[in-house]
C-alpha cells in the first residue's frame, strides 16, 4: 500500500478512537491490559503515567526527503517525518530509520516528551530524570577525583616513609 493510503487509514482510526475517548497505543493514551487503567508511554520508560497525551488534531505532519550520508537511498525517499504541534509551535523532525512508520512513531514519542517539558517545565519527569542523571555524573566525577587524590597521597606517604627509613639506616 502507498503512504497516502496508510496515512488515510491512520487518520480514520485516530478519529474513531478520539470519538470513543481512546487513542492509539505507543505514545498516546490507551488502556493497559493488566491493570485496565489509563496511562501514557514515554521514550525509555514503559509505564510512565505523568506524560502529556497528544491530540492528533493538533498535529501537522509532513513527509520530506532525508539528507546526510547514505547517498541515493536516503536522498530520493521521503521517509523523514516532520511533526508540528500547532498550539505550542514545537516542531520535531525524525529521520532515524528508513521506515516511515517507525519514524512516525518515534517523532510522536519525541513530541510527547517535548510537550511534557513545555507544559510542565521543572515539574516534568523528563527534566527531573535529566537532573538526577547530571547529579549522578557529578557525584561519580567527584568520587573518581577523591580516589585519585588518595592514591597520590598514598604514593607520597610511601616515598617519604622510604626516605625516612633510608635516613635512619644510614
């Protein structure tokens, strides 16, 4: 099937699901099989209930030609997905794979994360996770620096002890 047939089918399904207050799985709101509770899914985390859901009616989607290494295979196919969230003006461009469908899913996941940060700001889970990762990184650097300093002090102590023992022996 062509890309236009798939996009028309996708739009028809999303309209029907919006009508029933549901959305497509992946990066949008849907019911969990185990808990039967609504939740959203984010990049990197399988069960994150706090991300903002995306309304398909607020998105503008384009397929453009990719660029970069790969030559004819990437430069002649329109598999790069550009998503624009109309109310916020956020634009996401995804050209990570050769598959249009995979790029569409990944673009929506990225858009969901960006919208979460845009609307929640410092209270966003993504911002909190980034801060925690930065703290862990700084803590690791500090520990490595402390260990290196202790090694230097130990070597200096060994050298001074050996010098003192040589002086006492003489």
